[in-house]
C-alpha cells in the first residue's frame, strides 16, 4: 500500500511541474500573439536531448497539424508543401530552444506555402 501512495504522490508532483512548464509555454505563445495550441507542441518536444532536435520536432509536429487541416494544400494535389513559418513562430521556438540556432534562408520553389499567423489561428484544436 505504501508503495502505491509514493508513486501516486510522485505522479502528482510530476503533473504539477508539467503544468507549470505548459503555462510558461502558453504565456510565451500569447506574448508572440500566436495560438496557444502551439504550446502543446513545444511541451511535447521538450523531452528530447538537444535544442536542435527539439526545434526539429516542433516544426515537424506543426507541419503535420497544418497538413491535417489542409493548410496550403490544393484539392487533388498529393505533394506535400514546404511550409515557411512567420517570424513570430521562429522567434518563439528559438526563444524556448536557443542553443545552436542556424538561420537558413527561406526556400523559394513552387511547393512553398507561406503560413501567416492568421492561418495558424484558423486551425481548429482537436
């Protein structure tokens, strides 16, 4: 019985700590005027080992969410677009995971879709 109580207490502590971190991410999203659902993507990526891996994970999750909601995807087009995110998204992710940032130029080819903050606000949360 005592062992179950200790594990339960540890889980409650972990849950409270996790919620505090999530609140910080929500506040950051709000400060950049971005939708708060992006905070959950950042929260998901925080368990990875390095900031570059975390940033890559957030961008990949963001891409999946946009693809799921068909942002920038025309009907009948099976090719996956290359998303270029607004500066606010880049600044948010770099502020949370600041180490080893490489600033590559935005791509420019026929599959590029430039996402705006308004596009992100239109995405519905599941």
